[in-house]
């Protein structure tokens, strides 16, 4: 009987972690004589599956379906002193955090600091999972949180060490839908996906078009100077939004195929470039119309604007709430840290008003979700040109009605990736 | 029975091959088997990272077969495979048209300047491939020096957009990037040709062009094939040249598809399958090259 129990547990565990399908679980349970007895439990699991389960049985978070991530260990106790000596490793995208700020943190806490970089979130997860890097803190996107928690790659946060979160950050991100109670993360940057263009080249009044996304399908005049983001989700979402399909986390093959068809139609119209260099090409004028992340446009103004070009030649449009994608990146504590208290200090440091503002305006151009930063104030201070006020977000942009590209099931991911591969193959 | 010097142990000479064998095992066979393992393997259900199937008994051929079917006319990879083959074939042809005379000149006619010319040939290796391609972007940009010159000189009053999905630019960039790798082995092959054979041809009444066509060219064919294989293999897998020079889906190559599937997502087995299929295709070229070399060696030995 014990063997039977072990077998059943193994099957249920495999089902829970997504290694086998519900059908395979039924077959396996029937084989060990438990098919009928466990049918109700399996039905519950089936219902949960219908609600889209992620890795480790964690439901897939959506803005209107918040998720409280399970604690795989207790957070550290309150009131401990931060560790000193040794090296504090920050795992991050290249050029996404000002090294001077990282060094300053190290100086404050008497540790050496090191920035280790990754190229993509896939690489981040892979390197953490294979222990190829021993990070203390890591940058992470909300769509990877279920993976990171199920795989025990990040540690729970004790909020007592992060008072700046409640004090300085937008209330809408104190307990975000992807991590209710902020059990594992603090937000780092926020950005929209919209349209960036050179208003000295593109003559259409894009914000006032009945469907601004349609500009890409009417851009024959700008052929060769049009760009689409090199990102399987963003590129296909562009085509979905063009058709007024706001279910941007869909796993419906018909919807994805339709988006692919529309995306492919762009090739004869404007032969778009597929890249993520719009932060450079728009200011330099080698691109005139580009699907764009708001942070890249602001970063472009800060760092790539030629001296003889007025930043007012750049324009940005993002859709109203619920009609265009918004995203945010986060910081989390790596499970491999030997300095958990100091890692908490980092989370608090990163949402300090001065640090966050400095990193935004003097380094990467990606806006932190701080109460102290408003579009009006940035324009009044002359930090951004008035025409790019639209690239700055507000707290109201986040909420249940927002559109955010979130985790898909492996099957869904494969559908999106295969469709995107067909687009970029130019077939 | 092979002779060997009595003062050295027999194994000494075989031991010289050891570093090469270890190198091949560590840096070719093991990684290649890993690619096979990924192609026939699965993915971790949580992290979506490849889980190679090391044991052939555990292989799942579904992904490989599906990818292979994609190479058939009308399949997912047919167009990109065809485009890659055409780009590589044209780039190779241009490399040979430009590179052969250069190698021939250096081998036959450059005397005092030979070392200088050789140094000039090696010079591009001092600058990384990536930097050379980025330099091209600046040179060929709409307001770059090339277009400025073409417009100023009225050669092309309205110069084309070289960098906006222009296949000509991608092919020329491939030529520019890979031609040094063709010239050097070709030069070595031409240098190895016994000059007395040419003198004999001339003594027997052959004109210079006839001597070239009937002596130099046939004797350099193994060099041509070898140099072609050396540059064709990396060109087939190239993905950054079309990325940097064009960035348009209309000029993407098979390497871009491999990059896409390997770069992330739940289908690394497709990326590995594409790599395997490309390797098999290239193995045909390699086999022909090896057959040609073996035949040439046999002919020389028989003479």
C-alpha cells in the first residue's frame, strides 16, 4: 500500500509541477487503481488548470486576477544588522543601473560591489537556476515570478526592512497583482509600449487618428524607416491592438495566427526593421516611426540626441488605460545570497527618492514608480521636453483594467514563439 | 611496417596528436552531442531550459522530424533556407571572383611586397568582426560617406537605402566579412603548386592563359574548395551580419531562426534541430571537399 501511496503522490506532484498533463495523470492513476477515487481531486485540479496554472501550480497572475505567491521559506527576522565585508553582487541587464549608485551603496555598507549582467530574462532565469551566477539581488520581470518562486530562485522579503516601498512608491504598486503583499519584489521601473516617431518626418497626427496603431499599416511613405520591437510578445500584440483585440495574453491559436497574418502584411507596406535600438535610431533619425518602450524614448533624449537636433522632434504616444501594454520591472533577493539583510537594504535603497530619481534622469531614462515624480514636474524642471510628457506614467496607469503581458503556459509560449519566428523569417 | 627511430618510443609520435584530439573532443564532439541531446530532449517544466536527452534510448524525435518537414517547399523554414543558400552562394562567388586574383597575384607576382600584402590581408583580423560591421553601418547610412560620395560624384544621384532591408548590402557585408578567410588558405594552396609544372607547360608551348587554365587552376581546385568550405560553413550560420546590416525580416537567414529558438522560450529543441539539419547539409559540402582532396592526393601519389 505504501508503494501505491508513493506512486499516487508522485503522479500528483508531477501533475502539480506541470511535468505531466491531466490526461496522463488520469491514465497513470487508473493504472495504480486510483482513477475513480481521485476523480474529484483531479477535477479540482482540472478547474485550476482551466484558470491557467503556472509553474509549481502557481496560478498565472493577471491584472484582474491577482496572485499571492506562496512562501517557500520564512522571511528573515526583523531587526538584524546588515552584513559587511565581501562582495555584494547585483544581477541585472547591462546599463540598466547606474554603477555610481551601486558603488555608493557598497560604500555606505562597507562592501565591495559587483554588477553581473544578463542579456535577457531567459538568460537571467537560466543562470540563476543553474547556479552559474551567485547573485545577492536580481532584476526580474513580473511574468517570471512564478518560475522564480516555484524554482526557489528568490527569497521572500521582510517588509520591515523596506519602509521606502510604502513611503515613496505609488500605492497601486504596494501590493501588485503579480505579487500580492509584495512578498518577493519591489518595483523598479515602469513603462508603456507605444509609438515613437520623428514629427519632422512623419506628417500624420498619430494621437488623433481613430486608431493610432494603424499608422504602421499606413506607413508606405516611410518604408525602410519603420521599426517593430524585436520581442515575440510585443510585436504580435501590436497587430492584436491594431485589430482592437485587447486579450494580449491569449492562447487562442486563431487569434495568434490572425496577429501573425497582420504582422506579415507590414512587410510589403513598410519593410519594418525588427530591433530594440529605437532609443538610438529615433534620436539619430535613422528610424522615423517605431513601436517603442517609453523608457527607451526618454533614455534616447538623455543619451543619444545629437547635439544639433532639438529633442522636440521626437513624439510618443501611448494608449489610454486598458488599450495598450504597460510593464514594470522589479528587484528581488536571490536565493543564493549570503547577505540577506544587506539584500533587503538594497531593495529599500532602490526605492529611495534620490537614488531612484538619479538613476532615471541621469542614467537609464526608465521611470521609477515614485510619488515624487510627475510628468508636470519633469517638464517644469526642464528635465524632459514637453512633447514627451506622454512617455511618463502615473500611478493611475496601474490597476485591474491595465493591459500587461504576463506569463503564458508552455503551450501558449510555444504558439507565440512559433508565430513570431514565422514573421521574422520573412516567409 | 612503419619505421621509427630507435631512440624515441613509438607512442611519442602518436602523443603529438593528443592535444588536437582532446581539443576536438572537448570543443567539438561534446558540444555537438549536447546539441543532439537538446534536439532530442525536452525542457524543464519550471524554468523552460533545455533538458538534453543524453541516452539515445530516451530520444524523442518529434521536434527533429517536425523541423525537418519545415524545410520542404512551403514549410516554415523553406523560404529562409532558400534565401540563406542564395545569399551564401552569391557571397561565395563574389569572394572567389575577388579573392582568387588577389591570392594569385600575391603568390605569383608579388615579390618584395609579398610580406606587406600578407600583413594587409591579416590586418582586418585586428579589428573585431562586429566592429567592422558597425563601421559599415556608419559608412552606408543614408547620410554616410558612401551615399554622400555617390551623390556628389553623380555616380548615383539618388543613392539607395543600403541598410533598410537591402539584400545586396547583406551579401556584400558577408563578402567583406569573410573574404580574408578565403584568400589566406587559397594563397597557401597556390604557393604549394610546383612552379616547374608551369615552366614545363610554357616550354611545351602553352600560352600564359592556357598554362593557368590547364595547370594552375586545376591544381588549385582543392585550395578553392577548402577555402570555400571554410567561409561557407560560418556564413550559413551567420545571424549578426543580417541583423546589423539590415534588421528586416526580408533578409533574415537561417542563423537568425536558430538564434531565436535558442535565445529563450519553450522550444530550444527546434533551435537544436535546425542546427543539426544545417550541419547535415554542410556535411555534404565537407564530404565533397574531403573526397576531392583524397582524389587529388591519390593522383599525385600515382604519378
